C-alpha cells in the first residue's frame, strides 16, 4: 500500500509541474518590472531560472510532504485497520496547514489588488515576511482547532471526505480571489505585486491538485486488489 502512496505523491508532483508551467508563462507574459525584463521574449529561460531558486524547491518539498502525510489515513483505511488517533490527527494538522496558506494567500492577493505596490513599500517590505508568517501561524492554529474537533467525531472515511471537500472548496474560492487580483495588478503595471498574486494562484492550484491524491490512491488500491483477486482465481482453476 505504501508503494502506491509513493507513486501517488510522484504523480502529484509531475502534475503540479505540468500545470504550473503554463500558468507561470501566462501569468507573467510580457511583464516588465522597473529595471527588469519582459518575460514574453524569453519565458522558458525565466521559468528555468525560477526552478533554480531554493524557494521553489522548498515549496515543492513542503507540498510533497503534505501530500504524503495527507495519505496516511487513506493507507490505514485501505489496509482495513482501525486507525489510532495519531494517524487521524496528522491529516487534520496537514489540512489545517493548507487551509491556513489558502486563507493567507487570498487575503494577501486581495490586499495587493486594493493597495497595489503601496503595500510593499521599502519600509513595509521589511516587515511583510514577519507579518505573513505570524498570520499563517494564527490561521493554522485556528484551523487546527476546528479539524481537531472533527477528528474526534468523524469516522476515518468521513474525515477524509470532509478534509478533501474543505480543501477543494477553499482552493476554488482562493483562486476566485487570486486570479482577478493578479489581472488587476498586471493591468495597473505594478512592479512587485504580481509576484505575490501569482503566488496566490500557485497556492490555489497546488492545493486543488493535492485534493485528488486520496482518490487517485484508492483507484490504485482497487486496481491492485482486482489483479490480486484475478491471480488467485487463476491459480485455483483446475
């Protein structure tokens, strides 16, 4: 069962790269910040440069780890074992983490659509990472409390379905905020705001794809069991 989980995580990362690549090229096509470059002429080169950034690989590692931890409960369900409270709590914490990031990305995108680059002035930019980190932790704690209560009352399958529904709806809602915000700051020719709003789009897409992990995993497991049953049936035939 764990091998199928590893395969699911691998497919998730591949899908993430395939989907975010055109999103990156579309989101920054022709964007020329002050003193910078126009991505429309050398988009692929700029995309490859983005993938050499440590921040990109750290974010991909966080997403892969989150998908793996999110599959812990489906693994126990597939193995038909009554999961202990610890495996239930871990997906609850992971769900709360990604919901917190969606909320943070949505609020940041909306704020930049309204305030523009004024929200990222040099004197404010120094405090922006600290403020974002503090807000993310607060949102994470709030969502963790909510899903901790769900983990106590829901059976494992209900909890997985609830987590997927909340993450999917949250990612759709966040994209409905981030995409218009990105269009607004691009049309306004802001210098730095499009970077943050695109991060909002990337976060929404990443979490949306993550929601399909349990479904893909259960499809693999079901296919494996069918093949196993057919093999046993063939061996018992005279």
